C-alpha cells in the first residue's frame, strides 16, 4: 500500500513489485478451488449486468461478517520483519499482513485456512 501511495504522490516506490514468478509457468486453475469459491460466493459464477451486480451487493454484505482491525506502521514493520526472517525473497507488507492474519485465524478457527487469495479490484 505504501508503494501505491508513493506512486500517486509522484515519489519513488520503496518496494518495486516484480511479477516474473507469476508468469512462468502459466497459472493453472485448480477446479476444486473454483468449486469451493463458488459455494462461498455464488455471485461470482453468474453472468450479470453491472446494474444487477451492484444491486446484489447489499445481499452479499448481509451474508458476511466484518472484522475491523488497525495496525500502526511500527506494528506492520514488525510483522513484515518477522516474516522475512524465514523468507528467501523480500516480502511485501501486504503479504506479511495477510500471512499474519491467516495465522491468527487458524489458531482460533475450527476450520484451517489452507489457501488464500488476495484480490485487488480497480474500477475505471
């Protein structure tokens, strides 16, 4: 998020993202994961107009729970530093935070989180 903010401010990003590791080999869709996702978010499998999609948002929100947490920059840096101790590559703050949250949720949840997907949507 800091790099994105820096970009919009016209500053040099502190971490320049690279995507080479995601391009080789080409990704393969794991069908069982697709089926599991559609069970949890069936609206993703429907072909609908933009107006219908936006009309479905309140219903989807009503079927989910929100968790709101806040971290200071110091806490985020500590989480990333802890994650980088065992990493072979540089880890973004976003990836470190996602890993941390999954670790915490796995400690308290009766169902283990085995896969996570981080989706960023940009509307034009």
